[in-house]
C-alpha cells in the first residue's frame, strides 16, 4: 500500500487537473486521496511488526 499510493501521489504531479476547482488547491484531488492510504499502509506495517510472534529457541 505504501509503494502503490506513494507512486500515485507522485504521478499526480504529472497530470493536469480534471476539474476547475482543483486549480486553487495546493494538491490535486488524487494526491489528497492518496495521503490517507499511505498513512494506513504505514500503520499496518507498524502493527504487523508489533504483533509478530515471539521467536524463542528450544534447547
């Protein structure tokens, strides 16, 4: 999710705005919608690292 939506965010710089109200925004709508999904990807990554099973050695 992080890679996909980060690439989408960067790709949106190359596109022209689709509707006129985006001309006044600092970021276009595709970038604004990509930011929460990148954050969700980071949160899932953090959650998965915290919830790894403990690896104990059997002696």
